[in-house]
């Protein structure tokens, strides 16, 4: 390790409930709801209609721009509706609803490339785009965009298997159960960026996976090295990983490519392998269902678009005292109010929590302890950002670099006053974006006049 990143915390990892449980296949859902927005960027345009018969892997949403990624059917059956449905973000999104016929009929055009090893970087990138591959660690940024913007600039490729959030073990199980596909994706990334080796990062609470990978890499002479890092949150954030592996720091407002780095989640690397070697688009993903409110915690392989309720039912339901259900981890996940919301490409966990873990207070208050400043991995000052957001001081928020906040939740975790810091920062970012959009619209209207 070249250098430790600034700040960070050491929460109890709570992974014992599922880290030794193999991945199981979820019982097929009766229907799936495929939102046209499963990625950062422009939402897809539906390319099927009610009554159409679709097969597994068939494209049901066309990417309208370069910064977008197509979406595909995860089950076969009839399209029941193309209409707004509740999204895991909490708002309705145009979605394709498919009634499952339980035949899992594959899409006929899907087939492996004849000679994958002869493909150029541009051809590989095109296959990755067509397969709808996005950042599967949760960011969901279209992977073909990241690859294209990094070609010729990157000298260090990092594959992120740190899985630093508590409770989540889906990546850990994938490391143990699918190392061959992972190394296949690693080889492709090494070819794409012209590097001699790819860094596979694993935290030391997953040492068994790290040791197994080292043996595989040596046996197959794969262009990779395993970096076993100390368990520390948010180790898995891409800017912090870049610093841990290379010692370089990503400048404010910049991306890892600006310092010669490219970071991909292990599930993304496997999706790249599936797209190029097997001709398979992204249709399924592994989800950890855990937390104190879950009766039977498990790691489940699920079709994308499966309602949250189906995952909960497969794990024996939730306990009566459950007060919150999250999509994602406890640090960065989003609370869900409707269990009909579907899982997406970036969904790595569904967590439920009982009353005994309720930590909110009626009157949160800052006691000026400065702990939030000491743990912020982005060198920000959350105490002031919170005050600016409460007062609606948008210019001050921008000057204090709110947009550099990665919403890791370390400040909220450490705050003895129980302030809802991350929620305030998300609201502040939205206010800034709304203000910019309003100013742009006003300027365009002025030009027209």
C-alpha cells in the first residue's frame, strides 16, 4: 500500500450473518419491473410495447445518448405495461413490466464473439455498451463511458473488491465462487488499457478470498496482483482506493483518470467478461439480504427488476419490530417506503433493521466537537456545510466544495449530536443543481426574447 487515505471510520462490519452463506438462486418472481433509469445518465427509451413477447437478454430500453446504457429483459414473458412505476429512488419512472412465463427463453441474437482475443479496444467498448454494463458497486455510471474516457490516459487499473460497507457480503461470495469470470474480466481490462497488471483490492476481513485469488493468479499467470488492505470505511470509494494503491490524490472536481487511474467493481469486471466472451447483457445480480430485521439472511442471485418484497419473502420475511428497510448499505443506502420497488443493476443489498437499532433523536444538535471534520475522507468541513444548507446559502456551499462530498456517511455515523448530515448534503446538492437549471433556463429565455 502506497498511502492511507485521510479520515475514515471503523464500524462493526456485521458480515458474519451471510459471509459464509453461498449464493442461492431466488425463486422466479411472477413479474419484473424494469425501470428505464438503471444508471447515471439519460434514461432509456422503451423499445417494446404492451403485449409483446420478450426473452431473457432482449433489449427493452434503448440508450438515447452516449452517457446512457441500454436495459434488457431479465425474464421471458409478455410485456404487461409500459408505464411509470415506483423506482428505488422513491419517484415514479417509466418502466417495462414483464409477466414471467417461467420458461427463461433466451434471446436468439445473443451469441459469443467468434474470436474475442482479436477484438480492438473500440470493439470491446462497443460490446460493453450494448450489454448495458454499468458500475455495479452502486454508482451505476455507464462503463463504456469510463473506458472510452480513460483510454490512453490510464496507467493503473484497480478492480474493487473491498466491499467496505457493513452487512454486505455479495462481492465477498462472488470473489469466492466466481474467480474465473473475474480474472477473465481482469484480462480484458489489462488489454484495454495496456497495463501489465491489474490491482485487485480486497480488505483483510476477506482474507480467504484474497488467498484463493492469489493462488488462481499464480496458476493461470493472470496479469493481476491482489492488494490486501486494512479494513477501514470508506476504503471502497474510488478516490480513496486510488490514493491507497498509488499514493496519488484526485484533485477536487476531477475524476480518477486525471491521475492515471481507472477503478471498476469486481461485478463490473465480471459483466465485461460476460459481455465479450459470452454475449450476455446485464440481467441479474447478487444481493445480500441481511440486518437485524431479517429472519433468514441470505445472498441471492436475482433477476433485475424483482420487487423488494420477493427478496424479503425468500428470506423468511421481516420481524415485527422492523422500522427501516434500506436498499444498499447502512452508510450510503436509501430507505425504501414501497416494497414494490424493484432492484436495479447497482443493488448489492437489501437491509432491514429492528427497533433496538433506532438511533434518531427528536432534537438533533451540533455540539461543535469537530469529529465530522476528522473523519471526512474528502477533507471537507461537514459542520459548516450543514449550517450553510440549513440557511439556504448555496454560494457558500459551492465555495466549501459540497459537490466533492461522496456521501459516504462517515460524518453522520460519528456525530454524537445525531445530525442528519448526509441527508442535508444530498438536499444541498439538489438545491444547487435546481438553481443552476433555473438560471440556465432564464438565460435561454432572455436570449429568445
